[in-house]
């Protein structure tokens, strides 16, 4: 197996030995749709974000699916002694803040995907603020990357991480043992954007398609109907108009 998209065997073993046992101990797993994760080649994993624990839980799923999870992390962490070296060895991609630096993050992610990496993106940009914990409206970076690379975008929804560590809380709830529900959908169909200039309209539409695909998987997990319009934290109402259930 090529290791271009993975850390060295040493650092991969260290990460697995340290992180896999707690994942097995703290959660039960309800994973569905794993056959939709490509086993080789660059791929974008687009997921909802509920808790600071879900990156590790999602990474556990990808690892068991035969892919090494490549994360994005704030560039400042790479300057922290020891930690910076470790996350670099684990193939983490730095995220640069500010409009003049954001392109560097996408360029690094693009190189990773072209090298065959499985890169985890949270299109919302942060943990959801939707009162019902549905996916919010997304940022356009993931769509821009998808259209630039042609890599498949795999929508992944999960539920249960928020029970282990609710957003904003510093106190995990280890007991009773939580179930991490996860469902993977087929690649998002972005074919209608082929040949279109990646302008603002195309990127916003593609982003909305990606968020809708994630939301559909989450609706299936929860057995509930999602809101008709994604929560938008940048508008006074939180969405494009008041929701019918407000």
C-alpha cells in the first residue's frame, strides 16, 4: 500500500494505539454506508459538526474504512513546540486565517487531495448553532476545492457526539456509554457545475447541494424532518426568513 496519503508507520501506530482504545471504550458504534467511501484516491469527506469530540470519532470510522483521516488545523498549532511536529507528521493540513492567507489553506488541501488524501472538511466552519442541531448554511471553501480538483465529495452525517461532550462544555459525559450514529451517502452530484466559472453563484449553489446531502443523511439517522431552510448565523433571524416552527 502506498503511504503518500498516510503518515509513517511509526506515527500511524502511535496515533492508533493512543486514540483507538478510548473510542472503543467510550462509544458504541452504529455505522452505515461505509461502502460509499472510496478506498483509494483523493476524496473530500464533508461532515456536520456537533462537538469537539466528533473529529476523533469520525477519524476512527475512516481508519476502519481503510482511509487515513487528514484534518485541517489552525496554522498556529504548527508553531507549538513538539505538538507542531507531531501534527505535521500525522499529515495535518494548516489552516491560515485572513482573506490573504485563506488561499494557502486551500492550496495545501488541494495538494493533499492530488496526492490521494482523504481530507475531512466541516462545511459549516464550526459546530452548528442551529437550535435543533441540524447543519447550518456552509462556507464555500469545500465547494471551491471540489470544483478545482474534481475529487468526489462524500457526505457524512453523525449523531451522538454531542451527548459525549456538548458544544461549549468542558465536562465530558462518559456514562452511560454513548452510541455514535454515522451514515455515509453517495458522492454529491456536482456535475451541473462542470464547465461553469467558479464564481460566487456557482460556489454558493454547490455549497448548498453539499449541505443538503449531509442534512439528508442526518434526517435518516434521526428519523426526523429537517428544517426547510438551513440555519444562517449571519442573519438576524438565523435563517432566510423565520422558520415555520419558530
